[in-house]
């Protein structure tokens, strides 16, 4: 693959990941997408570069700082390796780097086609799925509301996977289909059910769903030092790191 093809693929994956975890409130700022969903999640509350020309960094940073101040939130910038324009200017302004994460890709050609009867797929999450997700993350009412709103904002085809035990959801994940990619999100297992491979099974079912609907590859984003998650995804074929990214916030805001 040529350097140009590699760059095109990276941006296509980046766009798919943005579409799979959207923000209901966003604003275009000089070739960047400022997102402000509320809640604690970083991706939908950060400034993200877009493919194509981008304005002079200092002007963008100042405009984004003002926009976040209007909403009463600290400015947060997400800096992927494919568009590092803001990195040095932010560092000069006293923004600290943290939260290094990886964007991973998996080829679906060799995916096991056998279905898993324990995994139930649905086009939208039911109350049990959302409650299990909230319990997994010890989410308060406001964080749960923001997450629920985010789910409803997704415009691409999507599927929600669950495994139940004694009628209760104990493992969950969702997937979003964007062109020839399936994006995997929110993979998790409740603590009492861990160690049984359930997270792998819900994710694998979503990969099969994506391939059945035309996806040729899968992608996801994971915190770089999350060793258990990286082992899980490596076992599912996510063996290619396309690019890394990190966040920058003022040290006082990050602390």
C-alpha cells in the first residue's frame, strides 16, 4: 500500500470512528470539529481535525477555547498522528498530553463464520442493555443520559449485542457500519461474569454482523496501556495499528 493509500485509509477509519461515537452538539472551526456532548467521555467533548485543509493553529485554538468557555467546559483537544498541527502550539500554551490511544484495524476475510446462539443482536439497545452498560461504568444519571442521547444520534446502521445470564445482560457491545468498515464500541462484561470469554463473543458476533452487511474490515480505538483490552482485540484479529492519538488539556483541567 502506498503512503497516499495508507493516509486515505487512516482518514476513512478516523471518520468512521467519529460517526460511531457522535456528539449531538458540534461546531466546525477552521477545518476542525468541536464536539460538546456533556458527560465525562473525552472523544465527544474534544476538538478533532478533519480531512483536508485546516486553518492556522493559533486562531483555531483561540476560537475553540472561547467556544468551550461559553459552555462552561475546559477546552480539550484530540491530536491524532495523521494531523498533528495543533500539538506544538498547544504544548507552548501549557496544554499537557495524556490518554494515548491506538486506532486498530482487522481484516474480516478470515473471520470464523459460525454463529453464536447465546449472543442476541438488536438494532437498538433495550433498557437492560443500557442498565448493564451504566452498571459496568458506575455511571450516574447524567452520564447515562448523555450516553443514551449519543446512541440515538448515530445515523449509520448499527447493532447492539448482548449475552444474558438468568435473564440479565452480563456482556455487551455495539457496532456501527460505515461504508466498508464496521466499528466496534462499548465492549464490556460485568465483573461477576468475567473470565469466561463473553466480551470476545459479543465482539465476534458484531464482526460477523458487519461482514454480513458488506464490511471488509473492522476498526476500533483503545487506550494504549489497557493491556487486557488489547489482548482481547488481538485475539479477534486487530493486529494492525493505523495511528495513535492523544489528548491535550491545560494541566489544571486535566488534574
